[in-house]
């Protein structure tokens, strides 16, 4: 079993809908959490970085962390066709500083 | 430069050959990371530099893989005796602080071993 699990999708939503993405993890040593967006044939682009449990908002993006359930989420409001991409969760363990552990990525398609 | 730069963007090599992949981090970033991404998978950690030294090289798959960062800026990932299984996108990232929490990635080098 992988330490970080992420549904690969694809997830198809109509333009304007809320996109809901999530990852689960198995080891409580993971304490730092990131979301990346990756367009086809491009490098990952950092969207959000959180440490504590709770919500963090940045524009149309909201990241949630629930450490007690070992579950993180990313919500994209008012989705646009330009949001169509693969979204990767990533996390860092306190005993492996500097080593990002990625999920497999969820492919999102926003249809006009 | 404005972002992390990787060269070449594409590399095709024959099985058994030696290849070098270059990474120019964001100016002033002291931490540099190499990852490898296969189709349909998330990036997989290879090595993390803090300054000139490798802080963690636990992700290098075997002794055919080696990376250097002699002056604490540009880094080179070297692969000897390439195998078809080495085909992947090799990603480089850098951050202003160590730890990887706010790492910025380059576009990657697509390596194909034929």
C-alpha cells in the first residue's frame, strides 16, 4: 500500500462547478502538505502549502487538512476550462525533511 | 533567471550510453531537488541538495545514478549505462529554504532510452 493515496480520475465537471479533490495518507509523520497543478508536458506548479489542520484559502482555491483522519482536500470554486490539468498532492514527513512524497495525481477536465 | 531551467528539454539516447541532465535553479535558492516522473504517476524523489552537499540521496535507484552541485547553484544528474527502464521525465526543483515545503519545479527533461 502506498503511503499517499490519490484517486487518478479523470474527474469531469461543468464550467462553474466546484472541483473537489482529496488525498489520504497512512503515516502520522506527514506534517506538511502541498497541492500542485500540472499541465500536460509541463512541470508541477505549486498552488497551496499548509502545515496545520484546518482551512487555507487563496482566491478560488481552498485547502483543507484533517490530521486526525489523515485526509487532505483541495476545492476549486467557479471552475474554468483553464483549470483542466492534473492535480498532485504532496506531503513531507518530519523524519524525511526535504523529501516530497507525491500522490499519483488526479486528472481534472472542466467542460465549457 | 525567473524560474528553474532544465536542459535539454528532450533527450533520446541508446541503451548503455551515458547522459547528463542539467538544472539551473532560481537565483539565490539554496535547496535543490531532483525527481523522476513516469507516465501516469506522481514525481518520485531522487536526491535533495542543501548548498553543495547532498542532504538526502536515498531516492537514487542504484549506483548508475549520480548528481552533483559543485558550486551550490547549477546541478547535473548523471546516468551511466542507461537502461530502457530509465525512460521518464526528470524534474528539478529549488526552494529558498530547505525542507521542500515551497519548491518550484522546472519543465523537466524527457529522457527516452531506445
